[in-house]
C-alpha cells in the first residue's frame, strides 16, 4: 500500500476538523478515537527515527513526547498538530502504517486518499452510533435490574401487609368477644344488685314485724301480771304471741341469710366484671400493636404529609380510634460536596471565574500537569515544562493563599524533582503505573473532605465533567494560565 501524497485541490489537503463540522460532540469524540492509533504510531516512528544511525530528523514539537511509553490524552493535540503541518513526517508514519495492521480510520487519516474525509466521517458516525447503542443497552440492563429489585421489595411488602392485616382482624374478633362477655357480666351484676335491694327491703319489713310482736308480748305479760282471773286466756294469748314472734324472728333470720348470700354473689360478679375489664384493656393493647404492624410493617417510611394510620372506631378500650406510631425517621444523609457559587454576571468559563475561585478561603486547586504544560510550553523539554508550571503555581499560591496539587503522568518520579519543594502552598505527585493522571485527579476529588472547596484545572472533558459530577468546580487550562499570568500561545 503506497503513501498518498497531497495533491492540489485534492482530498489529501482536507483536515480532520472538517470531518467533525456540524456532526456534534459525539461524532467529534468518535473521530478523535478513530485517529488515536495514528497518533500513537507517530510517536513510535519519532522514537525510532532518533535511534537509527544516522538519525532521521524528528519534528521539534514531538521530540519531548518520545519518552512516554503510552501517549497521554493531553498530548494528542500536539501530535495531531505536527501531523497536520509536517506532510513529510506524516508520509513516513503512513509508510510505517502499511507495514502493520492499523484501523481503517487511522489509515485514512495518514494516507488521505480522495474522499477520505467523508469516509472517516462515516466511520465516526458508525462508531458513535455503536457507542450510543451500547450505552442504551447498558442503561436498559441497569433499569431491568432496578425494576427486578423494586418488584422483589414490593412483593415482600405485600406479604408483610397481608400478615399485619390478618393479625389486626384476629385482634378485632377477640376484642369483640371480650366486649360481649363484659356486657353480659355487667347485665348479671345489675340483676344481682336489684335482687340484693329487694332482699334488704324484705329484711327491714321482717324486723319491723318482730318489733311489733315484741311490743304486743310485753303488753300481754303486763295484763297477765295485773289480772290473775284471766290467767288462762291471757296465757293462751301469750303463747300465740310468742309463736308469732318466733316465726317472725325465723323469717327475719332467713331474710338476713338471703341478703348476705346476695351480697357475696354481687362481690363475685364485681370481681368478674373487673377481670373482664382488665382482659379488654390487654386486648386493646394487642390491637394497638397489630395496628402498629399494619401501619409500619413496610420498610419504606410514610410519604411526607400523610396522616397516621387508624384502626376503626371502637378498636381501643374506650371506643376511641387507636393511631399507629409515627414512621421511623430517615437515616441522616452523608455529606455531599457542593460547588462554590460565582459572583453575579460572572460566567464559569471566564477569567474572572477562575480568579474568584482560586481566592476562595481554604481552596484546593488540583492541576492536570501535562495538560497545562503541553498547552503552554510544549516546545520545551519535559523537565523544563514541569519546572515552569511549579514556579507559576508557587506564585499563584503566594498571591491567592490557595493550596495547589499538581498531578503528572508517570509511574516514577524523575531526578529533577524532589518531594520537598521548598515552595509553600504547592505539592505534586505522579500517577501510579498503568493509571492516568485523569483518574488520580478524580480520585482526589472523591477522597477530600466534602466540606473543603475544590477546583480542578484541566481542558480534558472527562476530567472536568467528572469533577463537576463529584461536586467540585472545574476550570479550563486557559483559565488557569490566565490566573498564573502565563497566557497560552
């Protein structure tokens, strides 16, 4: 496969930027992903060009990138710019691409045959559609899992509700039976009370008869004592009065016995009524617990503003409604980071926004190291780029009072940096092996105390969107450079 050289007015003079015009962010991202193998191959060709003897010239803008084993995402615009401007170097990369298997999109970008831009746009649209479809499938699977979980929880709640309703019905039946028994006992007690009153009246009448007979006997004895001639008749009258007196006394004693028996029966009935009242109170408590199970059996709390659940009238011991207890309080939510507000009429992509944020008290500024240096000092060696950025950040820390943390890509720290910076307010670190600085930045945002304000400085869309999702503020590399007073070229 031969290298396609540019022709006047031909498709080889087109730029990838023209492919993405009007296609939207999704197509642009898909196009960038298609040409990544070409950018990585360009770095490899540049590295090998410097190793051959005699060495082959390498474009200046890409020399500092040959030390990377993996091309950082922040360096891709630099490589892309070199390939766009240096056709001879792109031709060498295209020759290397013919010797290995490289995706069609990267091959088109390097060789640029007629119609390559349209074909690359078609591939980008297809890739974007495939990614959107895959994302839709993932979202659908997530929704299916959530739906299954919700249905399972609903089934458990329905089961608990049925059990609680059964308990409530059984308690209501027991309460109705106890109320009926109490009414019957009260009716029996009332009848015995009336009977006791009647017997007490009969006893009083018998006592009155005895007293009358005693008076008559005393009068007859007096007559007998004063009239001996009528002794026989008086004796007979006296005997008759004595018999009547004895009968009256016997009747009175019987009435007293019946009254005592009735009083004892009344006490027994009163005790039974008291026991029935105690049982009814216990049943009312059981019904209250059943109502509590019916109202609070579900794990989820009641909706805000809902009235307490009630058992129908008569459920309590005195006939009043029994309210279910209030639902349990929700657990306290964990603290969530919130972004710092901007002053009125200040837009989040402006220099004023960046100047305001870096001066917020106790602000921590997380800096995407190479994303900044490759934007401002990409023509310098890597060590010089790091030194420039650290010096600029130290000046910003002194002016604003904020703290800055710089994260560089690379598993091992180079010799030109030490852990003791000697620059107050500025720290730096390198990402572990196999981990991008982007992931380290987002991990720091997630781990830092939510009460401390954080702003992330990067032009990488994934880093900025991730930082905003975690509640931090985000500014672009040009905004940071403006606060560092190092304007991008």
